[in-house]
C-alpha cells in the first residue's frame, strides 16, 4: 500500500518556506505560482512580479533544439506542461497564470530575446530596491 501525503499541507509548507525567504529579502522565486505562493503583496515584503512569456510555436522550437527532440514531441511536452500548470494554479490559487494584472512587468522573450529580457528584469529589480532602499544586512544589487 502506498501512502501519500495530501497536497494541501505540502503547498502550505512550500508557501511558508518561500515567505520566510522573501521576508529576509532579495530572493527570486522561479516558477509559475510564485506570485500566488506569497499572496499578492504580503505586508512587509517587497514583491516584483515578472512574467516571461512567448508564443507556443517559438517555445516548441526552443525545446526541440535544447533537448534534441522532434517538433511533435516538443509540442506534446509543452501542451502537457502548460495544461498541468493551468490546473495547478487554478486548483491551489484560483488564478490564471497569464493574467497580466498579477505582474508588475510582462516580458515577451520571443520578441525581446533572453538577453534583453534579463537586462530589463534586472533593471526593474534595481529600481524597486533603489526606490525602497535596502534593508539592514542587504546590499543593493549592482
């Protein structure tokens, strides 16, 4: 017999860990649901929410190239992953990951390229830190 822990306690523990790290400052949460894990704008925690997005065809091409798989397999993987992400966020956080109102900055990596997207995200983070000032024990990223 296989025993499995219910998902809700796991999600709550992950939320607690992310929040503890975020309270200490200068943490990057990567992944769909990062904004939702913290709750939208928790008191005392500065949040800069960034969504990186790109068209499906471009994402399929990138995955196929990076993983050395054919386009059909890349398409299947992306469709499966996107659907799982949508279900996860809807179930646990009742949100749509592509609702731009959740984010401070939305960057299209297909149009901008990864290098420009990273530069823009970095500059936005510097602006948020600079506007609010670094807290004790933290430094403003250079």
